[in-house]
C-alpha cells in the first residue's frame, strides 16, 4: 500500500501471552509495567501520527492522569460521538475508516501512521489499509479482556519480518500480505 516516499500504516499492539490487548474493563495499565514509549525510541521516531478508537483514547486518558503517556505525533480519535469538551491535543473524526486513515496518514507526512485500538485496527485490516503489524508480547497471562482481533475478522495472511527481545518484551513485526 505504501511507497518509499510515505510512511506505513502500522497496527501497533501490546499483547499478553494469552492474546489480550486490554484486560477486563479495558484495563491497560499492565502494559506499562513492561513497556514504555522510551523503551521503543525507533518506533516513536518513525511515528508521525496515531489513529485510535474512542475506547483506547479514554483508557489512555485515564493512564495519562497516572503519569503514563505515549506520544506518537498528531493524535486522531475515530468516534461516533466526539466528547462535549474537546481535547485540544486531539482531532476527533466522525468519518468512515478510509477517510480517517487518509486524514491521519496525511498528518504523519513521510513517517508511519500507528493504529491503536481493537475495533479501529480490525476495520483497517478488513479493508486492506494496513501495511504492517507490530506486536509487543508481554510476559503476563490476563485470562480475560479485549482480544487481539475481534470475532469475524477473517483470515489475513502475514509475512514475518523480524522478532527481537529486549528484557522481558518480545517484539514481533509482520508485513500484511495483499
């Protein structure tokens, strides 16, 4: 999907070993016990914008109140209902997924657009809008929560690009086969 003059659309996920990207009640604080933005400087440097769903935005907002932050450039939130009180650091989008990706990708310039959030990522994958998937596998079993992919996503073939380990975190990178 991308060429050499633009960044890629990358689904970026931290995941428990049992396949959850968020715990019960969308809890994500367990992620930052093992992974912080400063632990992946090359990913942050390559990121020009982030596109997230409303649930991920709300969870991140709760975590930022605890001093946990993930800065990946311009932030776009795809939602059916923007909040009553706008967040000046975020652009809320109410359009379709293709337009949301195009808008956020334009803001990313020649860097990557990172896609976070189960529903937004699944929509992007279903429509063939994703170039790569980056997964940080964390050493924890959550037992319940939000799965890596929702039921009904369908088969998507991937090509392994790399696997590395830094401390307790294993990082897997895949290219989405078109």
